[in-house]
C-alpha cells in the first residue's frame, strides 16, 4: 500500500513539472522560430548580423543554467528558482509583445529571456531527478516522457507562432502580427504558471534544503539585482559584435585551459575518464555547430529557396510557412526516438550494442548526409526552389544525427567525470555548447546573401555551397570519430578498471533534459 501511494504521489509530482516544462518550451521555441527573421524583416538587420546576434543570445542561454542550478541548490531552493525563472521568461516574451521595432528593446528582451532560462532550465530537470531519486528504472522512463514534453511544446509553438503572425498580420497589420506571435509565447507561460499554482502541493516534499526554509529576502533581493545586472550585461554583449566575439572566444580558452589543468592535476586513475570526456566534449561542440544552422542558414534557406507547397504523389495538400520547417526537427525526434530505443534494446540482447563513441561516428555520418541532401536537392530545383521533400528528408537525417550525438554526449561525460569535479564539468559543458552555438552562426554567415541578389537561382548556389561544405565537414568528423574509436575504447576500458575509486555522476541525457 505504501508503494502504491508513493507511486501515485511521484506521478502527480512529475506531471506538475512536466506541464510547466511543456509550456516553457512552447514559449522558448515559439520565440526562437521567429527571431532571426524578425531581426531581418522588422529591425532591418542583414542576415549576417541577425545570425550573430541570435548566436550570441543562444550562447548566453546555454551558459546561464550553470549559475541558475547553483542558485537553486544553495540560495533560494530548486522549486522557487524554477518558478522565478518561468515568471521572468514570461516577462521577457511579454516585452517582445510590445509593438516597437526598437532594436535595444529586443536586446533587453533577449537579456531577460537569458536570465529566466538560466533560473528555470537546471531546476526543472533537478526536480524530476529528485522525484525519482534512488529509482533508476523509473527515472529512465520519466526522462523519456520528459523529453516528449520538450518536443510537444516545441512542435505546437513552432507550428502556431508563424501561422499566428501571418493571420494577424494580414488582418491587422504586419507589426501587430509579429508582436502578437511573441505575445502568445508569454501567454503560454502564464498558462503554465497558473497550472503550476493549482498543482504546486504535489511538489511540496520535493526540492533542495533551501526549499524547506523560509524565504531569505536578502538573498532573494540579491539574486534579483544580480539578474537585473545580467540583463543589461547581456544586452550590451548582444548589441556589440566585437564584445560578443571576444566574450565567446575568451570563455572557450578559459574552459579549455581549466579542462587541461584538471586532467594534468587529477589522480592517474581519473585521467583516462577525463581525457575521454574532453574528446567527447569537442566532438559534441562540432555537432552543435551543425545544430545551430536550424535557426540561421536553414531557416533563411527556407525563406528564399524552398517551394512552400507540399505535394504527395502529385496531390497538393497544404503550404508551409518558411519558419515552420524548423518544426521538422522535433517531429523527426519524436518519430525516431522509439525506433532507436528498439534497435538499442535488440542489439543489447544480442550483446552487440555499439559503444557510445561508435554511435557518435554514425551520428556525424547522418548529419553529413543530411546536409548533402540539401546540396543534391538543388540539382532538381525549379526556378531556384527545391521541393519541400528535400527539407523533410534532410531534417530527418539531421535529427537522427542529433539523437546519436547530442542525446548521448552528456551521459558519457557524466559517466567519466569524478563527482568532486561534476559541478564544474557540467557547467563547462553547457558553456562549451553555448560557444558552439555562436560558432554555428559564424559558419552560417558563409551563406551571406548581398542585398543586390534577389534571384533565387543565385541565392540557391550560395546556400548549397555552405551546405556542401558542412557535408564534407561532417564526413571529416565521421572519419575522426572512427579513427578515435580504438583510443576511446582503450580510455573507456582504463576508466572502467578504476571506476570503483570514486562515485560517478548520475547519467544525464540530451541538453534539453536541463541537467547542468
């Protein structure tokens, strides 16, 4: 009877976090899917500037959860910090709702979103782990369902916000269309907060020690002031390409230096695992450079060079909105995840489940094929426009690569890192992923389209040049991953022999599982 009560309680607690996470992802991806296009069409940015501003924002969005997790654990409490983050995010999207085309307001809004994301992301994921703490079997299932929340929220919003922008824009004017679409992101989070308030009792027994203590208002005010300062710092970084570039590259050098120092100063028994973690981190960074193309070059490619009509066997079914193609990533993730799980389980029963390092190699091969799909598709373009099916299959291969690389990277690093270094390594990993988001926007700018080029045939050649380059880079990453396999297997074996000397971190999954 006790077990049943605990099970019901755990399920209800999980549902509470699941729902607010779903609404949070609804807001974030609804904003992301429009932001680069908004900066170009409403703020007057050229494509290179829009790509770099979004790349810098994405870098900050990935970096701040490392601090937000510490705030939740040590200062305010996990539940309170998650709730604070959701409230700040709703405010950030509401600022984008204001009908103004002032670029600095956009920078400030993105700064607010950066801070809100930093508070929300790590603490939502931490609550899920705390709900099922000590129950390894159920936590695997819970995180699988949790990942579905990510994709449900993102699929709905990435379909809805471009449509809302177009419908409202046609009826009430273009400006109102854009800002209403951003406003819907805020409304979604407000609905999530209302639902959380109604269900919050289910989480009253879950959280960090700080959650059990009364609110320390001095700490709260200090955190809010630090958050406000971070908003203005983020806005300053976003409006200066030079500052953003030096911040990103400087952070990369610092992390690499500390990583190398930790390996050199660690115990001999730990070096194999840390070296393997470094290799996998570098490989994952390369993957996220590919991943960053979704909101930048692939998005702009859909604007200019994709036939928006969707046909099946010659029958016209519907028209896409250019930004909606980004939704294909989430759709493919949902479709492919159970297939991969089945394959892994089947191979595992036969004792032939590939190593994670081997899956990395397969993942890069899939990404390479995905980008070559866009390049090859250009050969059948009509008047400079490729079929929607080219985007569908290209995103399918791209998403398969994501599941094989991104979905396993954190789990591998967590397995290899000693517990005493865990906090830093997780934070460093996320900062590194943020850096790769910025580098991805730099790469996307290879496909800069000058203002004097309006002919789709000309822009098609520029985009396919970039995609073919990325395809060859993907092949290069595949070759490197294959060459590294013997070393990775050796490091893995060395690490396994000495793993009993310390307790590894709990395995974590895709970056969307909020695990800094």
